């Protein structure tokens, strides 16, 4: 049994937007402002432009190769099993983190009324044993909804989508209308013209929840194998979702900064604190006496993260499904039920996802790890696009990216910058997780579960230098590292590093022919 083509262009777009508008809109404006002040607006623009550039490369790839779990399948075709495993392992880890992040956000907001759900440790809200029990219940509910009915999933997604968009527009409108202080934006220009200011802006992109807010564009990549009219649906979902959400997020950040009382900033943005700090927009609404908006926000504090978590349960299962088909993980994980849903993958993700509440307590700690992992999986987009332009020069492309070489170079550069900006401590944890992944790969290889003809040992010439190089630059850099590479010069170092790795990756691409690709069943008509 194969996955069915069930998602229309509009449905896939709404799924991507719904997956993108989760806990980020509830927390990111606060964390970004605490790091970069009013210049958080610039950080949103940088994050949106960088993500849109990366997303464009996946738009062409996923239309050319409309397969389920594209993060695993695409590098398998361009560079072989070793590269595919490394990037799909990282992508799976990051996507697996998403549902727990959204559950954490729901319970963090709910703890305003139910104090037994969280307790503060060094100022960070941590789930209690009661909170962990509720986390299990909510995670299990997302899994059940996901596999119970396709029509139910689509209808539930539509209701969540309409409600979330309504509440966001209502919040922006009321905060700007009722209490807007233009003087709060006076620090924008001084911040954006100083070295320390720009370092804060870039840190806000990676660690303030901004890069995290745009990760939902990958839903179009992972669900490409189930898209109808994929030549339209996939670019619309991948790129359209980023642009739509960028407008919403900038509006929210402007409204949030403008609604703050100037007296709240007397000690500086990093000490920003107000009633309801666990839920910043709820705190603002309470302080302004907008009681009925406050009620909407508390409902949406559950609806938005749960809606995003539901979509991530869907797409994360497709990554694990694809990894199982290739042979990286046990074969039973690619089994489908009679409705064509990968049930085993869904519940395996649930079981492993529950453990992620332990090493990454608190919303922001989870977000930093996810961003660092996710952007490394993004790297295959620009690399594979350039490789497949060489490998399949005459294949019909229903979506063809203009200025592809320039956009691919910029996209790969942005991937490496975003990872670097998350800081050394996060990159260090990620390198340990990748090391654990290689143990699984070696185990699968020794058990003869992999196609040794497509192993792609030649790809080691770029994938290992790439991962080791990123780790070394982070360790020596100015974002939590040793500051041996000073801020400013690190941009040049990463630029040269990115160009060198990109060239190495293209040289070490696999030599698959059109017949090899056809054998994988990836070329399908619209």
C-alpha cells in the first residue's frame, strides 16, 4: 500500500500556515524584543527573507521529486545513503521536537490559571509531574486525531486556521488602537547602527524564536508525496506560507512593542517584565483591560500550538516513514493502516518525543536546539538543486527557479549563518545527537539493511567536513564561543566556508541517471 494523493493546493497551503503559526506568535515577539529591543522588527525581516530564499530551492526540488519524506529521499538520490541518513536524521530530530515544543507552550500558558502545571527553575517555567502527565495526554490526542480520519484532519485544520488568523488580526488591531507608544521605537536606529546591536539582532533571529517561527514551510516538502496538482500545490505551500506568515509576524511584533508602557523599559529590554509574563500578549491584554481579548488569547494559546503540533505529527511521521523505506530504521515503521496512514511511525514519534521534555526544559531551550538542527537539514535544498540541474539537465521542470546559482549560494550561506547564530552550546548538543545517529547508521549497515551500491561513501568528502567545520566555527566564534573569530569577521569566514563546501558537495554528487531516478518512482505526472 502507498500513501494517497489527498491534499489539494489550498489544503496544503493551510496545513503549512497552520503548522507555522503555533507557539511562535505567542512567545517570539517577547523573546525577540528582550534580545534585540525594537530592532526585533529587523530580525523578523532577516529571518523571513533568509527562510524564503531557502524555501525557493525546495519548491523546485519537491515539484521535480514529489515524494513523501522529501528530506530523506532527495539527498538519497543526489548523494547516496550516507548523506541522506545524516540529513534525514537531523531533520527528523528537529521535527520530532516540534510537537513537544507546542505542548510545552500550551501548558506554559495554562499555568497562569493552573499553577500545578509548571514551576520556575532559574526563572524558566519547567513542567511538574502533573504537567508531564498532561503533556502525555495532549501528545497522545494529537496522534489519535492524526490517524483517525483524513476528512476529520482537514476539517479540524480548517477550523483551527480560521480561528488562529482571526485572533491574530484582532490582537494586532486592538493593541495598536488602544495603546500604542511610538517612542518605544526610538531605539531602533541606534541598535541597527552598532556592532553590538547587530549581534543582538542576529541572535534574536536564531534564539528568539524567529527562525523557529518559519520552520513550517517544510510541511510542503514532507507531504509532497500526498499533494494533488503538485506543480501548483508545492510552491504555493512552501513559499506562500513563508510570505503570509512574515506579514503576520511583523504586525504582531510592531503591535507588541507599541503596546508596552515606556516605564516597563526603564531597566532595559532584557529585563522586560509584566503581569502575565508566562503569556506576553495575555499579559498586555490584562494590563489594558481588554478582558474579552484576553479570553480569546487564552483559548488561542491552546488552539495555535495544538494546531501546529497536529501538523508536525503528520509531517514528522512521513520523514520516519521514508527513512524506514530506505532502510535506516526498522521496516515496520513504514507500515500503513487501511486508510494509508503510517501509524507505527506516528506512535514511535510520540514515545520518543516525550523524552525531549527532559534535556530541553522550557520553550526557548527547545527552540534553540530545533533551529540549529532544522537549518542543517535545510542545507540539502540548495545543494541538491544544483546537483540535479547537472544530473537531470533535460528533465521537464514544472517549477523552475530563476537565477538558481545565485539563490542557491545565498540559501546555503543563510543555512550556515542561522545554525551559527544559535550559539556554541546549542551546536555542541546537536553534534552529540548527530554522533548518536551515526551509531544507528553503522548498525543498519552491518545488518545489511542498506543498499551498498548507493551508499555514497564519496559524499563523506563534504558531509563530514561540513559538520566538523560548523562545529569548529561555532566553538571559535562570537555567539557563545571563544571569540577567537570576532563578530564581523565571522561573516566572511562562514561565506568562504560555505562556498568551499558547496563546491565540494557538487563535485561529490552521485552519478545517477534518469533511469535510476525513474526506478525510484519519483517522476509522476500532474
